[in-house]
């Protein structure tokens, strides 16, 4: 329960970034809906009217592109600003409170601080803040996109997609649990790796004279090899999920096209165009949403680690 409150609090701290990406998704849906109406007019227009409607479509596409780009850039800027604030507060607290730390606890505190400032803040931003903001924005588009498809194609689409969605959820759940476990391991190995780097830097000359550097290199290689192997497994696992989602997306597109073909006589050109436009945008939406979910579980340990480090510094100050 504490973890849920902590993650919810972190999510509220990036609400401006979430708002930016969510508004971008709303603009996407509005643009698709508006353009589909114009497609309907284009199918009936001739001469100058045809050119006028085509020009409006081009203008709408350009405005949508600029608006979405600007909102996404704003959101990414907010996320980086949050990362900078976290790092600033960590450094400030560490400098102010280190003098109050007992000598026997100092090395442990320094190791936690260095791992947090070098690794955890980066992982928390890239693997929690960004995926969370993206996921909410993409889900908002997905809801609007599904409503457009259901309106044009019918409820049969939802029934056909249900088994595929359930299979994907089960796969994502299993992968997410594994990634969260790997995220914890990354924190521990990275901390050990940084400690060994410090030790090598302090004693590098003596080690070099004594063994030509082999002892130091072997000492560093153990956690470094563990970390790289773990990252390799994480990347492989994430990419396997992405491949499964892409395959499922092709099946979903096939089902939609079949249903559109069956309703060809009932669908207007605008409805068919809107459905195809939503389908074209839904494939990356599904892929990005799945990727965000897997990344979130990989980033949760980093968020928790940052909280623990901050708490340790506060406890040191209180002592």
C-alpha cells in the first residue's frame, strides 16, 4: 500500500507532462474526426470546392503536427525539469547532512547517494515518469480511437478483439513481474559497481604496479558483467513483448478490415477513411502502451530507491 501511495505521489508530480501528452492525444482524435468529415465532403465535391476542401485538410494536418510536437516537447521538458529538481534536492540534502553522519555509516550513505544521483534519477525518469505520462496519453487516444471504430464498424469489433486483449494482458503481467525483479537487481549491482570503481580509482597505481592491472580489471569485471548481462535480458524481454504486440496488431487490423469490407455498402467514404486513419495510428499506440507498461515495472524500483535515499538523508539530519 505504501508503494502505491509513493507511485501515485510521483505521478501527481508529473501532472503537467501528463496533461501535455493527454491534450496531444485529444488533438489527434479531433483531427482525425474533422478530417474524416472533410473526406466525406471531398467525395462529393468537384472543381474549386474539391481544391478548397483538400487545402483545408492539408492545413489541418499541418496544424495537428505542430500542436502535437509542441505539446510533446513541453511534456518532455517538464520531465527533465523534474529530474533536475530531484538531483538538486539530493545533492543539497547530502551536502548539508553528511557532517551529521556517524563515521561507520558514512561509506554506506555515500554509496547510496552516488547510485541515486548517477543511476536511479535517470532510471526513474526514463523508465517511470516518461512511460507513465505516455501511457495515460496513449490510453486516452486508444479510448477515442475505439469509440470511432465502434461507431463506424460496430460492436462486433470489440467482441473480436476481446480474446486477443486477454492474451496480451496475461503476457504483459508475466513480463512486468520479471522486469520489476530485474529492476531491483540493477539497483544493487549498480551500487556495488560504483563502490568498486571508487576502490579502483583510489588504489589504481598500487594495483597496476602489483599485477599489471589484471587484479583491478577482474575486480571490476564481476559486477560489470552481471549488469550488462541483466540489461541484455531486460532488452530481450522487452523486445519479445513488442514483437508479440506487433503481431497482435496485424491481426486486429485484419479483423477491422474484414468488418469494414462486410459493412462497405453501409459505410460512407468519410467513415471508412476515419476507420483506416485510426487503425494506422492505433498500431503504434498499442505498441507504445505495451512498452510503457513494461518499462514502468522496470522503473518502479528506481523510484522506491530514490525515496529510500531521501528518507535516509532526512533521518541522518534528524539524528
